[in-house]
């Protein structure tokens, strides 16, 4: 809030009309402030105002100080009302009605102030006319005093005594002038210090602007980082979806492998049955060998006839052996293929296990991150609550301090009133003494000429005083206009700020409630889904481990059985070779050869059955491959579904992040507003203290000047001789010179303070516009 600096009255000012006018204006402003504060909800104890006499300038300074404190309290109460009544829509209408009423009151006050100004002008003119009449009466009395004559000797003695007293007083006045010059030098130094402070404040404002620019750049970088983090989160979500799809595929593959294991177990059972049959055939062959040995003796005669048949049979046997070798090679290749397939399946299972473990670890890490973010959100919410409570406590403490200062100032005002009463009594006594002196020295004719000359000098002084009073009146009128303008501006700014802040706070409250409700629902859903996913993953892991163990056991059994089969096949080959050697060596009889032919036909049938079983194995392997493809497709579908779920989770996480960012922005704005309020209160208190000290120093100087001006007025009959007149005139000249020199310096100081206050107002308006723009962008 800007304050126009009040210029001090000159040393010889005796008319109290500007003070009374300013006193009335301050009373009107105090009444308006009290009414406004009561309407805003401030208690009456906090805003007690004592309507006191405005004869003393200290009382006026105290009233100005109280007005500024009252305005500061009104600001704090407005801030409290904004925070307390955000959701009350009816309150906005009530405030608008109050604002309209205030506007009407301001208009009425303007009219009343104009009327008072006109009335005061008339009063001043009347008082001027009365002063002129009094001067004429004094001249007539002096002219009458020429006629009266008294004893000169007694008067001369008394005048000598008075002269000695006046010389002493002049010496004292000179000392006081020296002290005043030193005090004015100190005041000039303080003015220079204030100018330096103003320059430093401007430098600090520029630094603050640079810091704001740096903060904007930091915000931009943070936004870029947030976008990068979102992109990374999307990539992670895609990876999670792919991993989930792979998990589903692995599950399907495991199920298919279970089916294959069951089929392999059935095939192993059939192979066992065939092995038993082969053992039975081997036993029959051994029995046939024994019968052949017995029949060799009987069939030797028939060997010659059947040699031709044996050669044919040997060729047939060779063709059969070649076919057996081909079948065995085909069996080996198929066994190698099955072993490679089993190894590939084992490798795929190992990779799937590793991928599953990595996915589970990543999911747990993401969950920990989400939990940490939720904890940070809760901590931020708690900190915001604590900061709001601390701000309320600080406002209450500040109000208590203001009440204490008001009480102290009231005590000081009571003291000043008492001092004023004592000064009035002293003045009355001095007036009585002056009347006595006038009655005693009416008879002196020779010194009446000096009195006339002094009257001329006083008339000049009266002219100077009249000019000064006119200047002071103009300043008072300008001060009134400035006060009125500032009141109007402050009322308008308060209205606009109240409306904007109420709308912003309503929207922010609604958005915060909706976002908190949505966030809570999403958090509950996410926790449920995470728990379900954990359970499903844990169950899937256990099943996969069991299935892998079972598959390994089945593979070990199949490998052992395949080794047994290979051994049995080797033994069979050796036996077949031995049988062929017997056939070629013995050249057995026809019956034995017929039996051997039957046996060989049986072995051919067995080999054809084996070839058919191998073909069935090939078909089973092809069916298993088709089932594996089906399982992979189903796993891909499941992975796509899991990707969709992760995408939804990612969107919810982004919503939560946006909520966190909004909450942080709101917290930053609240802290910034509290800092601005505290800075404004500190600046106002500092300005008030400086103004109070300045007014006190100027009031003391005015007191000393008034005393100096009153001494020649009260002791106007003391200057009887030319020497005394010559001694008094340079002192008056020095006083007038000091006043003339001090006035431009005070004007320069007042102009600098006004510039500084204008800069502060511009900075505040700029900050308010920025805050409004930020709130609109958030909404």
C-alpha cells in the first residue's frame, strides 16, 4: 500500500485548521476501516479506536500508524476469509452486496469531503478577515499608547534587567540552533542512507526478476525430464506386456509338453510290450536251433538237392539285411532329432524361467516405486496441512503483536495529551505575564517607535506565515486527494482480487476433491490387481517348476529306455548274424530250412510292424509341433491382454503423476502467497517505524522552532534598543534560511519515497497478474 509522505509545517505555523481537517479525514477513514473490518468478521477488541484530540502532530502520526495497522489487519482477515469460505457460493453474493454498499459509501464520502472542503475554505477566509481586524485593533492600541507617559527611570532599570534576561535567552537559543543544525545534518545523512537503501531494494528487485527467469528455465527442464520419464515408463510398460505374453506362451508350451510326456509314456508302454514279444520270439528261435541240431543228422541227404534253394534264400536274406540296416539308420536319425528337440525345449524353458524372474523383479521394483510415490504424496499432503496451520498461527501472532502496539500507542497518546495540557497551561501563564508587561509599559513613548518597527517586521512574518499556511493547505488538499484515490484504488483492487481468488479457490477445491477421489479408487484397484497378479505369478511359478521337474524325470526315463532298446537291437543283430552263419555252415535239411523260412517271414513281419510304429512316431511328432504352434499363438494372445493391462496401469500412473504435480504446484503457490504476505507485513512495519521516527524528529524540530517563534511573540516588549534589534534580526534570518534550505530537501526525499512506493505497487500488480495467469493455466 502506497503512502504519501507528509511534509512538516514551518517553524512559525500557528493555525490549527489543516491539522483539524486532516484529523477529520483520518477519523472518517478510521470509521470506514472499522466498518469494513466488522463486515469482514474482525472482533471489536482487535479494532478499538480512540477518537482523540488532533492538536498534536504526534497524535496525527499515531493515527496514521494505526490506520496502516488496521489496513494490514484487514488484509490478513481477507486472506483468512478467503481460505475459510471457499466453498460457500452464497458468501460470494453477500460479498458482492457488501462491495456495492462500500462503493456507495465511498461515493457519499466523496460528496461529503467536497462539502467539507468548501466549508473549510469559507472558514479560512473568515479567520483571515478576523486576523486582519485584530491587527488593526493592535495598531490602534499602540497609537493610543503614544499618548500615555510614565516614569522613564524605573522603566530603564526594569528594561536593563529584561535585557540581561534576553541576552541569556539569546545565548540559549544560539546553542539550540547549533544543536538543530547538527540534527538536520544527521537527518540529511539519514536521507542519504534511505536513498542508498532504495537503490539496494531496486537491485534486489532486479535480482529477484533474474531468479524468476532462472526458475522458469528450471521448470522448462523439469517438464522435459517429465516427458522423458513418461516415455521410459511407456517403454517399460511395453516390455512388461511382452514379458507377460511370453509367460503365457511358456505356460502353453508347458501344457503341450505335459501332453507330449503323457503320449511318450504311452509309447514307452507299447515299446515294452514289443520287447516282451521279441524275447518270446528269441526263446522260440533257441528252441528251433536245438531242433535243427537234432535234425541235421536226418537232413544231410537232402542238402545237395536244396543248395540251389539255399542260394536263392541267401540272396533274399541279404536284401532283408540291407533293409534292416536302412531301417536302423532311419531310427538313429529320428532319435537324434527327438534328442535335439528335447534339448531345444529345455533351453527355451531355461530362458523363459530367467525372463520370468527378471519380469517379477521389475514388477516388484515398480511396485516399490509406486508405494514410495504414494508415501511422498501423503507426506506432501501432511506438510501442506502443517504449513496452513503454521500460517494461521503466524497470522494470529501478528494480530496479537498489532494489538500490543495499539495499546502502547494509546498510552503514548495519553501521555502526549497530558503534555499538551501542561503546554496550554504554560501558555496561559505566559499570556498573563505578557498582559502584565503590556500594562506596565504602556506609558513609554520613546520605545513605542521600536514597537512599531517590530510590528512591521511581524507583519512581514505574518505574510510569510500566511503564504506558508496556504502552501500547507494546498498540501493538505493534495494529501486528501491522494488518500481518496488510494482508498478507491485499494477498494477496487480488493474487489477484483476477492472475486478472482474466490473463483480460483472454488475450482481448485472441486478439482482437488475429484482428483483425490479418483486417485483413491485407482489406488485401491491397482493394489487389488497387483495382489492378484502376484498370486497368479506365484502359482504359475510353482506349476512351472513342478512341470519342469516331471518333464526332466520323464526325459531321463525315456533316455534310459532308448539305451536299453539300442542294446537289445545290437544283441538281436548279433543273433541274426549267428543264425546266418549256421544256415550257411550246416546246409541244413529242407524241413529245417522251411522252418527257418517261416521264422524269417515272421521277422520280416516284425520289421514291418516296427516301421509302422516309427511312422506313427513321426506323425505324433508332427502333431506335437502343431500343438506347440497353437500353444505359442495362445500365449501371444495372453501376452497381448497383459500388455493392455499394463497400458491401463501406465495411464493410471500418469494420472497419479499429474495429480502429484498439481498438488506440488498448489503447495508452491500457497507458500509463495504466505511469503508475499509476510514480506508485505515486514515492509509495512519497517515503513511505519521509519515514518514514526521521521515524524518524531520533525515534530521535535517543529517544537523547537515554535518555541523560538513564540519567544519574540511573548517577549515582544523586550527589545528596546537598536543594539538589541540588530542582535535579534540575524537570528531570524538564520531561522528563515534553515527553513528555506530544509524544504527542497524534504521535497526531494518525499519524491524518492513516492517513486519507491510506486515501484513496489507495480511489482505487486505484476506478481498478482502472474499468480492469476498460473491459476487459470492450472484450471
